[in-house]
């Protein structure tokens, strides 16, 4: 394997994850330069992936509560970068911190591995990105964590050796043939909201009817949760759409409404988020109480903050926020999205 062959040079490649891979396991670093370069290249890819994450909140209330809002109008990018330095620039430091520990890689999908696009069904990851993820998974247990339905994320990524956590972590499945990083061959499976399926389906059908008169409004069935997309709706209609959604969900005490970027999410009230998914996966890999593990979580959305918070509270690994603009975040590091101009304003799940 020649390292140079793996270097991603295409700035439009759509990879935003790079940092995680750049951190080479210490043994790989000391004994095998390929591991070092693989990781660094992966980080590089993420950095150049170019998912225009221009912040555009949905409604005023969404703006007020969204972590995508600027911490203050006066804070400039430089001061934010000081607090959340580029994961690429901190590559060596991160690598040192992971020395002797098992790296586990967690990757969000939309806005991290794939560009944000108007039609969520067309959020395709590039082959180049797929190869990068495949390379990472050769060295470390790797999981995709997404708000989307697990089957849909799998259809985008199509790497059977990965763990997948769909529906904001409420639908977790390990590699079908077990995993080389895990003892035994039992399949990892976790669906803590399984009893909500009929209710979610019912609300989905009701919502489809309720919002069909609003041009551009769509509802995506993510199995254990629903996403109402505002991105193609005229801003003048956002309030109306939000009212329609609330009029449906108010009859369901067991469901809650949360805001994302140009999206309203309907989820079961159970306390289960991407942070829980991260902890579940670490546990299933045998690192429940162990500090001998170094999770690297890369994501771009407010739902990823739950995972960043877990890492920060436990003093484990690193969280890396993919963002071009300053945001309040629990992540330690950042990765930029340089080709913002090539993509539309986005939301994601
Ligand atoms: Mg995302």
C-alpha cells in the first residue's frame, strides 16, 4: 500500500470527517506509517468535503435555541477557533492523547460524510469518501450515527463492516457477521423505542395529510422518529407548517418535538439520543467502564451535541464539530467546510 495513493486531493470530494482518521493508533504510528497516513488523510478528506453548513435557523424560536446560532454577534471566528481548534492542526496532539488506547470512530452522515442537498434522498456520499471510511474501519471499530432510518443510511454507505445507529441512535445494529474488534459473533442490536413503532407510523400518516397543502413541505419516516423538512418551504409558510405539526403532536403525550436545522423532529419521549448510542456501542465493544478507549466522534448537527457532551463529561476521546461558522458546542475541535459556496443552505438530521 502506498500512502500517496490514498491521499484525497479533491477539494470537492465531500468529505468532512477527516480528523478521526488522522489520529493514528499509537502502535500503528510507531510501527506502521501507513496507519498514521491513513488517519491523517481521512481527516484531510473530511476537512475538504465541503458541506455548506451555512446556518439558517427555521423560526425565531429555533434560532434562539439552536446551537447553530452564533454565540454572540461580536465573537469572531478567530476566538472561536482558539477554543475549538482545527482537528487537523491538532493532529499530533490528538494522536498523542490516543496513545495506547483503542480508537473507536463515530461518524454522523448528513453534513459530515455527505453534502447537504435540497432533496434528502440525494445526499449521496462519494466513492472517495466511502473508501476513506472503509480504510478507517480496517483499523478501528467504526459506527455511523444518524437521525435517518438505519436502512436508508446503510443504503447510502453500503459498508457491511460498520456499526449503524439510525433514528438518532434508537436503532442500532452491528456488523451482520460480528466484528473483528469484538469478541464472539453475536450481532449487536438495540431498539429501545420498539413499542413506539405503531404510534410513529400513525402520526406519519396523519402528518402527510395535514401538510400536503403546503408547497415543499415533506415528512420523512425515520422509523423510530419523524422529520418534517422545512428546507423547500417558503419562509413565509414556516409558522403555518410548524402550527400544523404541533396540532398533530399535541395529542401524543409520549412524543416530543425537537428542532434541528430547517427541520422539526418528532421522537418518543424516552431518554435516548446519540449520546446513549455512543455509550451503548462502547459498552458492547467492551469499554463500558474502561478508560482504555479513545472515541472520536465527528458530526455537524445539534443532535451530535449529545454525543459530544458524553465524551466531555467522561473525559474520553474527542468530539469534532464540522462547521464553517462559530457555534456553541461541547466538541473540543472543529473541521471546516470550505466549499460552502458550492452547496445550498442546509439542514440535516
Ligand atoms: Mg449531520
